[in-house]
C-alpha cells in the first residue's frame, strides 16, 4: 500500500496558456505561476454528481441512475503577503481571468514538472479573490474561487517541448 499525505508532495500551478491540455507541455506549465508555497490547504476542485430517477412500479425501491456532474466552484485558501515584498499569489489573479489550474497530486519527479509527470488539468475562470478576516496572531489570507469551465482532464501526462 502506498498511502501518502499531500503535504510536501502536491504541487500546483496557474498557467494562462496550454496549447494541448490533454498532453500539457512541461515548458508551458513551468512558465506558469507555482502556487504551492502560497497555499494553506489542498485546493478543492469538487466534482459532485447528480442522479436521475429510474424507479418503476414493479418495485418499492427508488432506483436511480447516474446523472450529470460538476458545476461546483473550486476554492483555495492562500497566504496574502505584504504588497511591498512578494505578493505573487494575490497579484496573479483578477476577476474573470482565464487559465488552467494544473495540479500534481503525486508530486513531480524533479525540482520542476517534467516529461512523464502526471497532473490533473482544470480549465478555469476566476470568480473572486477575497481577503479573509483574521484573528489575532493569524496570518493574512485570501480565498480564491474559480469556475471549472470544462470537463477536468485527470491523470494526464506532461510532455517535453514548448
């Protein structure tokens, strides 16, 4: 069994351009902004599903079949750094910006994503970024909300090239 925790393993990037999302280029992913060091907890890209009624008069059991899925917003809680220092995560996003969240749930094999690394790719649009209220002795944070605009691509393999 190879169970693991996400801490220290998961990496994720915001990439404005992917010429071939089903086989993303390592060069294009590395040209994006790595959000891992700014992220408080694992970003959440939910894919809840629905069911459709399939009951019939022949049974008292209420049968269902799979229906549509998705439509949930993605969220991430991120550190808000001082503007005069390094506020890269906050500065990366503006309302209605479009791009790709490229998430490496199993990490990457080198110091940067490379050919052969597996990722989940989400085509997204920024809904909001909002500062969170903080308690005494708590770090400044913000919440990022993204719409997931297309069906996610799960476990795609990065390729070399531009």
